[in-house]
């Protein structure tokens, strides 16, 4: 494993982009190879959404979500070899990937109070990282870590993203893939159009289109970019 060299500040690398571009897989592997911590910010929003649903909060009622958002204790483990996500001490890594949470997370994420709390937790995770962190999400380069040493904006065609997500879920029927595509397009519109911290490419981000790239090609490309900007040794 390579080890990043910490100087006065931690190495912060962020990968933003819409759902299905491979952010989680790629960022986790980059963190592991460079000896950095890993943060899945999307899992944090999913954990908040799961808690709200479990506690009977109407996720379409922004005021109710705002009032309840300070209650759950959301903790994200940042070990790239085995990241964790808990709510009130309970492991929710499985339940947060269900369809109910997936359908509701965009609405919850659009609530300013939720985003403010998550941003605080995300910045704290970076501050606590022993060497540095690779974080993936949707507003990291524009809002959470504007001073990141590297900002990458991952893209891919909606059709490819739907195919990838279907493969992850084991969905093979054309109607099922079509439903996933429709959901991705809905989430794209919701995430890009929300008033609070919308999905957007930072002005100084490097765009990487993963449509025709393998995960290994994406990882190699981004690690190369990290080496150009931070003191990390070659393998």
C-alpha cells in the first residue's frame, strides 16, 4: 500500500457526481491504495433518511425533517478496508440501500438543516483523519471541502449508470432496468435542482467521464491526478 505524506494539512481528495458513476467503488479503492481514510457522504444522508422513516417522520414535510434532523446520532467509520455507518449505535449499512430509502433520500437531502448538520460531520471526519481522506458525494468540491487538493467530477451516461445499478441489484428484466433509469433521472433532477447545495461541478474540478472506462482505468487516472497535486510516493 502507498502512504500519503502528511505535511501541515491532511490530503483531501473529493469525488462528486450523480448516482451510478462509480464514486463509491473508485474512491474507496483510491483511499486504500494511498493509505487515506474514506468517507461515503451519501451513506450519511441515507442513514438520516432511514432514521426518519423508521421514526414516522414525513420525509416530504421539510419542516418536520428539519425539526427531527438533530436527533439521530449518525457515525460514519472511515476505514477504507471496512467502512461503517451507524445510527444511534445500530449498523444500518444494509437497510439504507433499500428502495424505500433510495426513493426518499433526495427529498431529505434537500432540507438545509440536514445538509448543514451533515457538512459539519463530514468536515469533522476529515479533521480526524490520521493522514487524509478521500470523500465521495455530490457537493463536496463546491461546499464541504472547497480547499481540497483534488476535486474530481465523475460523469457517465444515464443509460450506463442504470445498467451498472441494475447489475449491482441483480435486476435483469428490461422493465426493471427501465425503472432504475427513471429513478436515476429523477434523482439527477432533484439533486441538481435543489436550493441547498445542489449537485454541481466545481469550477476547478477535473471531469472524468466513466462511460467507457473500467473501474481500474478510473482509479489509475485519479491516482495520477492526486500524485500531481500532493506528496504521495509512487508504488
